[in-house]
C-alpha cells in the first residue's frame, strides 16, 4: 500500500448530540458526493417518469370505468 497524500480541501461541520464536529474533506470525498448527487437525480427522474406513466394509465382506466358505468345505467 502506497503513501498517497490526501489534502483537505474543505470542511464539513455536523452537530451530533449537541456536540459540534468538524471533518476534513478531500477531493475524493467531493467526487463521491457528486456521484451520489447524480445517482439521486437519476433515481428522481426514474420515479417521476414512473409516476407520469401511472397517472396516464389511471386516467385511461377511469375513462373506461365511466363508460362501463354509463352503459350499465342505460341498460337498466
């Protein structure tokens, strides 16, 4: 294992149980955050697309149900 030097390029501050903690962040940390952000955005886009398809299908089914109800009520 080589001695790879990681330089702190930022600081994250968190409060945990009323105690403030600071952590040094490296370029690798920021790269990880960017990757997680992209994965989250992709997940949100996928869920949004699924919800849009679900909404369209719901409208179709409600329309079909309305036709069935109308046909049933006129048949009586």
